[in-house]
C-alpha cells in the first residue's frame, strides 16, 4: 500500500484513504502488542473521567459550580480538557515508541526484583508538553460546542423555524464543528507526536514537513474521525444495552457509571491508539522511517 508519492518538487504527497486504511490495518495486525503497551495509561484516562463524573453527579455534588461546563465537555467540566490528557499523551508515547522499535522498553515499570513488561508508566517533560497540546485541542473543541449552542439559540431567537429547519441547522452546526476540530487536530497532533518521539518541540520544522500536505492531513483527520464514529454507532446499541442492565434510570450511580466505562473501554482505547498510529504513520511518511519500522507496518515508504 502506497501512502505517499514522490513528486518533482521532492514533496511527499500523502494519500488520504491509504493512510486511514493503513492505520486500521496496523491496529488490527498489532492489536495484542498495542494493547500491552497502552492499556495502563488508557485505564488511567478512563478512571480520570469516572472520577470527574463522581465529583459532578454523586449526591451531594462535590464539584464547585464554577468548574462546571454543561454540554461542552465529557464529563461536563472544563477540567476534562486537562485531567485526561497526560494519560492520553502517555499512551501515545508508548505506541509511537513501539512503532519505531518493537523491542522498545520505554516506560516499562521496574521493581527491585523484576521488570513488568506488561505495565508502562512515564511522566516526562515530553509527555506533559504533548498533554498541553491535547488540552489546547480539547479547549477549542469545548469552545466550539459552546459556539454551536449559541448559534442555534440565536437562530431560534431571530428566525421562525420549523422542527425540520432547526434540525437542518443543527446538523450544519455539527458539521462545521467537526470540520474545525479535524483541522485543528490535523495541524497540532503531528507536533505532539514529534515531541513524544524526539523530546523536542520543533513547530517550525513540523510545519515545514507538512508543506503540501496540510489539506490532506485535514482530510485524513476528518476521515479517521468519521470511521471511528461510525464504529461507535455500530456497536452503540449493544454497549448501551449492556450498560442499561446495571443503570439506574432515576439517578447517577457509581456502579452504573463504572460498568459503562468498562463496556466502553475497548472503544475508548481504540480512539487513542488509532490516532497515535495515524500520527506515527504520517510522520514516518513525511520525515522518513527507521528500517525496523518499515518491516513491521503496512508499506508507508514514498516512491
């Protein structure tokens, strides 16, 4: 599979569809090793979300009102944009290291008597810097959700619209928000990936590498988002049914929320890992890849 093609100007042109297919193929073929390197930070990410939900929805509520942000974040507090991102960045670091070197021991937890190959943990300057980039994306998405709601409220205030027209405008607003986040993610995630791979923040260098591919990166971001959202919708009836078996329809309960996160964990982890794999493939295609990485993943070399 050819993801990029060499052009006379020496720029490497990414092939949008091929990048997404290569991402999903790589995730399937390496599901076991990817799970081993990323499960613990992904578990911490889900646990952080559960803790935020408990602070918000348990009775009596423990989250101060000024920290709340209804409908704009999940869970509905702007702390979400900061609490979960270090664990996401940590998972990205381990996935990217594995893609570069299948024998990487980055983050492996060691004890006085043994090395726990199945558990990885790292809080470094690179992880925190990548987390800050993820937080910025999360804040922008929250602001976009706020703007989307205000747009619909203003439309209802100044125009008389039927339910059908309101639904149409709501879909348009969602499409605009998704396109905006796809653009922001496409431009910032490669920077975060480069930081995690090298430990250096080189915005100018990554921006130069992306020259000629920025629109393609946005298309890749949008296509990957649609693919993952489509998978979520495909399995949602089954996961919702399982979660409802333990849910209290009247009030939030920790048991029901815990079961919901347990059921959703594989798909939450897939979102994190798939994005990391995509960025790894893109950076390899644009910057050049190591010989070991070239052997272990779908063909990503330029030709």
